[in-house]
């Protein structure tokens, strides 16, 4: 049904025809990026879960699995903005979640991964949840994607239109069956694009609430309906992998799987502290699996840090595309994934909530400087009640040795606290003005430069 609707879109067909003329050499790998919604760090069997995820386990065994991979936000819209533009969400004009009635969206002056890949001759498709703006100028077809099938925001929002290349084909699509719909369209795109190269951004809606697995996946599960949704997600990945293999594309197709943030009410953080919407590790650290026989050695488990912002420069390098001129916070991580190096240097990673920097990671160390008094999405409490509160003392954790963030180390490492605070201050120079203002508010009660009792404290 959806395929027939797509074929009726003459505009999309015209765009595709023009892209055929730009096709580059076959050495360019096809790239598929699968983004789960609210999947926890500990929700896959290869990350310690008891759930049945055989397809993702196999993907990890055939490629690389990262143990310290991070989304750039703990909530939906900002995390997607960072992925697609290679910079922090605040640079993309998406510091907060976008609601159905909002008229703002992803900064139109920025290039997306779709733009970058299309400039290198790739056919591009977005299938699934967009959540980066509701108006046509913000939608995927205007942001570098030749084809788009999916929903404009999270499936707990309403009305929930299903969109095919800008046209609403179902005014209020049932949540049940969305995973299968996206999968069907993605598989069809792979078959039609086998002469390549192509880029598929598959943004699943699951396992975000409301939980609504297809009927065939409603069965006994150690994690109930949530587990059913995860297993259907794994099935979908299996269908993508199968389509790649059946079309003779396996050797030269990079398949990457990750999640936009940590789990919400259900799901496993894998022993980490915190959940979706929080700047603890459980809100930001997510699974990451990548497979490409021509590029990535099998069976790697990599402990080096990387982030979703690294995807744009990594994919651009593989496509042979120039980087966009916008400020990028990500780096090319192919030397890590290919086994050429044990780590790829990154600037300190900032954990942000809206415009507020709440934590920063440098090496093994993570410094907390502020924390909201309430997590987001407490719908019985007005947003005006949320306040970003500077911590009386910055809290320092070694999140490699102490991923639960339970053993505060600042008293023993005051020089590390000072160094990270200095690094945050250094990056302020090229941050948007609202971030600089928020940081000034956070530091209004200054941190004493000479530690008191061997530990920096706020004075005032």
C-alpha cells in the first residue's frame, strides 16, 4: 500500500532521477544508520540483557561494539539534531523537544548528513520518526532526503499523521505496526537502490511509549510488553541485514545501530545511574554496533569513547564528501572502528540539558557542575517548576572504573576538577549566547580556585 502511494509521487521520482546522474564510484560504501527510540544501554543481549536479540548479537559479532558510546542529549529532538548535524543540539537550534504545535525546527542554515551524502551522489532516504520540525521546510525532503516515509514526531503525540514524501497518507496512524511499516519501506528502498551508493536513515519509534508491538510479537517475555517491542526491533534489524545480503551488498554496506537516549519508564540502563532526561550516564550512554566486512574487523569490543556527533564526519569521509562549513563537534571514528587505532581524540564531551552544561567528560573523568531539581516529562508538574541548580561542590567521577557514578573523587583529585572547569570555560567562546548566559548563571557562585580541605567548593 505505502509503496503504491510512493510511486504516485511524481515529485519524488523526479528528484531520484536527478540523483542517478550524480552517482559516484562503486567503492563508496552504502550506509544504513538505525536509530532506536528510548532503548537502554542494557536492553540488548550483547550488552547483558536477558532479552532475545539474536540479530543484533550477530551484527555485533560480525563487526564492532562500543561500550562507551553517547548520544548528545538525553531526550528526543535534541539528540536527533546533533546526530544529523554533527554538533551539539544548541548549535542546531534544537535545545528542547519539539511538540506538534511548534513552528520552529532544525536550523535551515545547517547541512544534515542527508545533504552531505546526497552531495556525494548518494540516494538518500529517511524512514521513521523525524521530530525536527513540523513545517514542510523542516521536514526530511527539504533537509537532504530524496525519500521520506514516517511520522513527524514521537508516537505519544497526537494527531499522528503518516507522511510519504510530504503528503499525509494516514491522518492518524495506529502505533501498532509502525516498526513493520518502516521496515517494509526500508527493505524496498534497499532493493531499489542496489546499484548504489545509498544512505538510509532508519529512525525507529520503538521502544518509546506507548508500547505497541505487532500482534506476532505479543508473547511471554521477561520484560513484558517492553521486551516484545525490543524483540520486534531486533526482528526489523534482521530484515534489513537480510535485504542487504540478498541484494549482494553485504561486503560494502556499513550498518550502524544505536539509540537516541537512555530508557524512559522501562528498559535497562545496564547498571548505570539515571535514565532518559537525566545527565547521569543512564540518560546519555547508549548501545552502538557497526558492521561492514570491507571496513570493520569482526568481533571487536571497543572501550573508547565516541558520540552520535561523530557520525556526520565519519560518513562524509567514507563517501568522499567535503565537510560542511558549520561548527562540528564530532570527529571521524573510522580509524577506531577499523582497528587502526585504539582511540580517537575528542574534545571534552558536554552533557547538556537545554542550554545548561551540567557535566563534562575528559578522559575517564566526568565532572557534574549542576543538576535540574526535576526530570522532564513530569506532566503533573509545570515546566516552570524546573530549575537548574549549581551543585554546592562539583562532583567528580571516574566513569570507566565507576560507571554507576557512586564514588565521588573530587576530594582526591582537585586538580582534575580545576582542569575540567577550565576546559568548559575554554569552549564557551564558540558556544551560542544562550549557553554562555546559562554558564554564567551556573558559575555565579564561583568555584574557589584554591581548594578548601583539598576539595574545590563554591564560595559566596
